């Protein structure tokens, strides 16, 4: 059976090998559509002062392929927390669905899983004040181990209720051209029942993200 818990030690050993050479709120729609949705698009007012972040995210997504036989979901999904969720170098908090856009995005931190899911953490500021953080997730689909059974994560299953029980720890090193996610252990997101298949049900997905290797 396909394990939902994708946070095995394999993620720690493989994640460093994956990323080579890549130096108002958004609703969580079902992952369908011709072009897909993401907050990292030209013209997003929150990113007007940091257009390089858009380019970095787009380059990373195009250079990090899912494992053979799998595909990246068409849509990203975003969640946010307010500024009082930072403790040292770790972001904690109750993540809310959406993308905080009432400020400027000034920093990008990147993480990757052993399954080549991507995490983009962005800092939101108003002048010199940090007002919150966004986390944007780009998942690969997850097929079902049972032949002819619906996939566990797919373009017709919305992703909701993101949690990071151990927080998201960042590394501000800029050797990659962006910050790194040192660890986001055992994160959880719920893949809701399919809009086209009545035989599916909500399914929790566990994923660990670590820093990519961009050297």
C-alpha cells in the first residue's frame, strides 16, 4: 500500500540531491484548470518589490521534476500565519488558508521533499515590520497502490488544513540566491475527497521538507 507518511529518513538523504543548479488571499480551488494558479505571477502587487522571487520560484518548479510516473499538480496551495508565530529561526502557528497580500514579500525560503514536493516560505513585511509568513506548496500527485483505485493526491482533490507541528525552521544562508528551509518535519495536509469520484474520502498526507542542494 502507498504510505501516506512520506516523512521517512529517506527524505533526509534524498532531498539534498534533488535541487541542483537552481540558484488579497488566494482560495484553495480544486487542482484543475488550463494554466494552473500560483501567487508567484507577474503583476502580483505583494511581489512588486521583489520580482526576482517570481523568477526564482518559476525556475525551481521547472527544474525539479516529480519522481518517474508522477506529475506536479497544476495548482499550488497557500496558507499564512501572522507575525507573532516566529520563535528564533522557526515559524510556528495555526496556518490559515490563503496568501497574505497586505504587505510586501521580502524573503524566499525553499524546501524540498524526497518525493520532490516543493515548499516556498515567504516573509511578509510592512516597511521594517514583519507582519506574517506565507507557505506555498507545490505537490506531486500520489497514486494509489491498488490498481484502478483513485489517486490519493490529484488535480481533482483540493488540499486543505495544512499543519506543521514541529514548525518550519529556516536558514538565512544565501549561497543559493534564496533562503533555505532547514527542516519542516512531518507536515500534514488533507487531500479532500474527489469532486468526480464519490468513492474517495479525505486523506491525510504527511511530508517532511528539508533544504535543497543548490551548490
